[in-house]
């Protein structure tokens, strides 16, 4: 069979510095695609139509963006799905927040967590606005809970 034993290696760098972590995936293209989707928490259904190249580009943006946030915000940490800070109740629905910033409407329109991640990856500078970041987190919690 042609292609039997063939494999690909994909390395996704999690930052620009030489000492930043890297994630490497090796195997058949289908396996690498599945491994990247699993590693980055993508819903398989939402990325099944992406080529391996497109998925790597998407995962690379998320890895780079996460690294930039972690480096740029002292004390920043990744918050696991479903975790809320102590004393923080349910955030008000995104729809009730002011929509002076058009990005808030885009956040409210996101139908999946992956959509939210893509929005964040392509608009990272806008997330320095606390209202945008709060709306993004609230929408993420709402989608994760549904």
C-alpha cells in the first residue's frame, strides 16, 4: 500500500524565545490531526473540516497568544475549563453588557469555545480592555456549561 509507514512531524512553538516550550507531534497525518485537536482542546467536530496545515496554523496562533499573555501579565495563569475564582458568582450574560465595543457583539455571537479562541487569537490587542476580557471569559463559561 502506498504511503504505508509514512509519518509527519509537526512542532508548534509556544512563544518567540528560544527557551519557550514546543509541542511536537509525530505519526500519520490523521493521527497528528487528532492529537493536536486533543492537545489544544478543540472540539473534533469543529476542526474535522480543517486540513492539517490549517489546524497547525490555528493551534500555533493559540500557543503564541497564550505565551504572549502569560509573559505580558505578571501572575497570569491558565484557568481550566469550568473553574471560577473564589467569591466570583456567575457573570452577567454577555448580552446585558454595553456594546460600545463591536468586539463585544462578536463575543456574544460565538457559538462554540473554539470560536471564542479564534476570536481571541485574531484580536489579541483588543483584550487589553477589561470589559472585552470579562465578556470573553463569561461567554466561555456559558458555553462550557451548556
